[in-house]
C-alpha cells in the first residue's frame, strides 16, 4: 500500500520551505458518537484541543448517536480526501463496507475509545481502555466492599451493541462469579445517559420493594449512576449507604457524589484518546511507522478515600 508516503514527503518538503510542522498540512476527520455523557463531551473537547495544539485541521461530525450518521460522515471525509479519520464507533458491528472504502482510498482510520468486530487490517490502531478489565475492577471493588453479606445488584448497561456495554458487563460478571452471595437481579440499558439512568433506576426501585431489596447498583458509566442516585434519593433511600453505587468514567460530578457519600467507587477512563492517536498518526504519515493494533489506556479505581473534592477541582475545567 502506498499509504501516505507521497503526501508525507511533500508535506515535509513544504514544511522545510515554509518552516511549519508536518501536522500543519494534515486534515483529520473525526466522527464522534454524540454527547450522551460528560465523558463524551470531554473527549470531544480534548480532541479539538489536541488537534489545535498540533496545527491539525480537524473536521468534526457529531452523529447524534446514530451509526448511519457515522457512516455518512466517514464517506464524506473520504470524498474530501482527508489524511486520516478518527472514529468513536457507537456499536461494534456494521463497519466493514465503509472501512473497506477508507482502505481503498488509502486513508488510515484510528478507532477511539470503543472497539469493533471487523478484521483489524481495516484500521491502523485502536486507542481504548481494556473495557473487560474496567468491569472487573468495579466488580472486585464490590466483592470486597460487601464481604460475606448477601447482595442483590442492579445493573445499568451502556448502549446496546456497544463495546463498553458488552465488555463491562462481561468483566463485572467475571469478577463476581466466585461469590455466591452476590447476584445481579436486574439489568437493563440506560444508554449511557443521565436521564435514562434515572428512568430505569426508578423502574428497578419500584419492582424491588421501593429499593429495599437492592444492595448495590453497578452502572456502566457515571452519568447513568448520577441519574440513578437522584432516583434513589427521590425514593427516600440513601445512595452510597442503603444502595452502594459503583460506576465507570471518573467524571467531575461523580467526585462530588463521592465526597457527599452518595457514590462509592468509579473507574477512571481518560478522555484523552486523541493525544496518543495523533502521535501515532504523525509517525505513520511521516515515515510509515506502524503502531500496535491496540493502544491501551489506564483504568484507575477511585473511592471515597481518595480525596474526591481535590480530584473534582483537578477535573472540573477539563471540558466534561
Ligand atoms: O466508550 C466510552 C463510554 O462511552 C464512556 O464510558 C461513556 O460515558 C460513553 O459515552
């Protein structure tokens, strides 16, 4: 494959003459899922900032949670002849054709924060967390927190068919599998949003004796947990005490909830997927350096013991 060596060579020559960086001539299309969560908003902000910092011309398309919009955006980026495409894929399947088209056009594609089910020669690399591991970290925390006590768990899943919803469920189930005293009694999608998290939690509470039968909530992201916390309070129970709350993302608002004793634990997902992606792209466009197929970001556990208000202060202006 010619990839972009000719372009890189021409860009470097232009850079030498004009005294600009390689990236200043680079145009990158970014197909973002939407803005379902605080975490997603931060990823958008960080990606735009990282592009600006590097002099990259970023073409941004918000898919409003629809895969068909993402596919249209990718086709439009191909037609515009961008140098590379970033995609945060809303669901795991259905990408083969459009990625073949990008491959035929010799445009490298980088997956951000979610994975897909397709041949890995259709994309340059994926910058994501280990989403099974995130679920395990959350599950292990709960196993330890409840000890020998019987614990009925309700689960708020992310968007149906998305890699984090599938993998975070799997990881959590694996973590609690050895503990007979822990059982998931209800599990439903809240689509990664605060509004649906609240709505679904209300239905769980109603179905489970006003919540008296629920010991813990596991939410696949903080936004759903925050919506659920509201529902728990409105039901007259104390989130964080009557119902333990563990979730994923580490958005600023969950640290306020941790500080208030209304949430118990969160697993951090960095919103900076674009920094590593642009580094990889720059090397690839310059001399064809091929990255690993998976660039893994960290997953750190935070609890009420981690000075949540200090973390909130650090995070609050980062674009969440
Ligand atoms: O793919 C990452 C997930 O997508 C985040 O955990 C969630 O908040 C989101 O919208």
